[in-house]
């Protein structure tokens, strides 16, 4: 039971009332496992119900929020203040300028699943008894607005979230319910609270780890990492795990960890553990609920995490989310031709060769258990299922990922296929021209590293120049102090004082303390 309150959605976030487009998209994605409803359908006792509301209503809601809401087919509520329609927020001096939607723009929002609701005529504090308030005028919805949305204006939003019993009595005469933002509760239809959504707000059901294992794949590693950093749903942690490589894998890993310290962790094995021990160790170094491995020579499509994690969020009986994949690289056509005809999919731009796998059902389940694998090693899986079957095993002539997924299914879990070829699976050997692309990306990495080093050097030079200037000032002060001391030592007063002290010592005079 959640009612969300937004004000502005934009490319940047100058205050808490602005949510960035990236964070808004992430939040809408994280709500996919919930049921998004209008307020008319909202049941406060149903934990699956979520209502999305906007106060204002600002034009940037149409420009940036509405296309995302349309993509997810979410309904949403628009609490309108009629005096603000078509103007900007010049009256709010603490906020950057923002334009309110005009009548035509409100019509477009209504056509895109928006529903208009009421937020008073002038957005005044209706609980302030020191200022006379015309309740009839403030609560009356203009006819020209009602025409835009004949199904709307059944709900009211209290200005500033404030209400009292007198106001509630007036609202009950005209509306079916009302929302606040902090003063109310979660059961009274005329006092419903809302969550003020900020960039930091999250609704995710589970956390996600991407593990990128590498053994001498430094020439491809940059592409793999960048493909994870371009995801529409970002993971909570990325572990780059180097199994004692002799190339530049560790240098690349350290660079990315320094660049994204809150997202990327690294593990560098002193000795080569081999695939199974390496993979099990890597999993043990992470904490998230969902895990996926990305080979350092492969790439994720930008929506890989979005599509696979949604399956695990939605289906509690599913432990493995898999997909088709796209072969690429110089050997891609050769490998593509080796697959059975029924698994060969489209060929795109003569570069990507799609391999299709069956949906998970009773027949394909038996194939997985008895005949062979159709779930690739980068499929996302639940940590719970991984732990239940004790992780990867060493078995002669049996791929470690096939063995893991088969044991998970045998344990009673299901798998489910995500749409689209979400994994780009490189086909290469160290002798082929495909390595040239990896070398190019590796070169780009070192260019970035050089640029960062030059930037750091420039900052150090500025710091050094500043310190040199401070040192020069200090030296001047020391010289001035030394000059004063010398002058004092040469003064008549100091000479007389020394003579006086010697005389006292000779006469044996002692002063009481």
C-alpha cells in the first residue's frame, strides 16, 4: 500500500522536489512487480497496490515522466492548481524556474493514462484560521477543467499536506477521498499519506550482483565492464575477479574500482584457481540476492539486467532467468552454422548471429535434466538456490554452469526465458582479427588512464604551487622575526638588563616569589 508523490522530473535535480529522468526510470522499473492503480481502485490494505501522483502539474511531467509511464503502461494522478495552469513558478523564490502545464498539455497527459484531480484554486494553506478562506472558491473545480477529464476530480490533495477537522468536513462534501504527505495515515480515505519521492528513493525487491571473471582477457575486459555500466537497471555491486592473470586485467580492474568506488569491487587471486573454485570464491565475496556472471570477453545488451531481474522479481518459483544470445566475432558464423537449424535465428548486419533457445516448460525441463543444456552461463540466478545446491561442482566432461542449473531445477526450482537476445557472446581465438577490436578498446582504456593521470598531475602541480607560495610567505615571516630578535639583542635595554642580572648575582640578592 503505497501512494507516491512527485513534483518535477527532469534531466537534473537542483532540489529534493526534482527527480532525474534516470532515477525516475529506475523507480518505475522497480515497481514492475507491483500493481499500479488509480486512486479510485486503490485498496490501502493491499500491499501490492501503488498509486503514482504528481502535484502542480509541471510541464516537465509531460516532457520526461509521461513517455516513461507510457512505456510501462502505468496510470497516474495529476493534482492540479488552477491558478498555476500555463504560468511558471515565479512565486517560489527558493526553487529554480519551472513551467506549469497549460490546458492543451493537460489534455495530452489525460490521453496518456493521466487522471486530473484537485489541488485547490490558489494552493493556499486552508488550515490557517488567521487568514479568511473562501472554501467554496478553493474547492470548486472549474468547468473547463472538468471537460478535459470527465472521469477525474474525485480526489483532493491538501496544500502543504496540512488539514484539520474543519477542512476535512468541507472536503467530504465534494470529494471521495483526500491525500496528505505526512500528517495522515494509511487507512482513512480522507487522510491518506503519500511518500515524497526523491532521487534516493528505491522500490527494488532484491539486490543484484554482476561478477566479471577474467583470466588473461584484459584486451576484452573494458567492453565487458562498459556494457554493465550502460544497463537500464544498474546492479548494486560489480565484482571484477582476476584469476591470477599475467596481462593487464588487474590494472584495468583497479582503474574502474577507483572510478566507481561505491559500485565496483575487485578480487585478485594470487594463484590461478581454475573456473569452479574461482567462481565459487567470487560468489562468496558478494552479498546480493540475484547473481549473474559475465565473461570478460562477452557483453550484456543494455537491458539484460532489467529483463532478467524482472523475471526473478515477478515469479517467486523461478530461480534462473535466461535468454537467447547473439554470437559475434570472426568465428561467429562458423559457430552459428554448427547449431541445429531450429536454433538458428536472425542474422543482423552480418555481424550478430542469433541463437534461439526453447521456453522453459515440461518438455524442455526434461531436456535440461537428461539430454543437454540450453541455459547459458550468464543467466541470472537466485543466491538462495545457489546456496541450496552448494554452488558450482567440479565434474569431468560436464560444463560447470550446466551442472549448476540442472541441480537447481532438480531441487524444485523453475527457470524462465526473457525476451530478446540479451547476451552478446564473443567467438574468438587469440590468433584472430577479432583481437584487434579488443586491442582498440584496450588502447582507449589506456588513453582514459593517461588523461586521468594528466589531470591528477595538473592538480598536484597546482597544489605544489600553492604550497610553495605558502612556504615563501612563512620564510618571509621567519626572516622578519629573526630581524626583530637581532634588533632586540643589540638594543640598550637588553644590554642594561644583562648587566643588572649579573650585578644581582654578584651581590647574592634573592627576590621573594
